[in-house]
C-alpha cells in the first residue's frame, strides 16, 4: 500500500489495532480451550466430583462427552 493509502487509513489505525488484539485473544483462548492437558485436568476433576457424589452418572457422562468432543474437534473446527 502506498503512502497515500496509509495516510487515508491512519484514522482507522486504532480500530485495526483493536481488531488485531481481539484476534490474538480469541486464538489464545481457543488454544487453551482445546489443549489436551487442560481437557485431561478437567476430566480428572470431573471424575473426582463423581466419586465425591457431587454429580451423578448422567451429569458425568454428559460433561465427559463434551470434553472428549473438544479433544476430537480441536481448534478451528466448530
């Protein structure tokens, strides 16, 4: 892009910067959400909750399926 184009887009620079930051935040959130280690920790916590009687089998199965789906799908595959 030429100098004239850069000058014309200069007022939009804060918006472009904000959009870039938001994309970075979303990418990091997805990375953490689909991280296999995080899913494993959540599965362990869920198992402890079941053993402690905090949740029933049906709730355990539903939440376990959601966690396993996260592992299968991975980031960017909604």
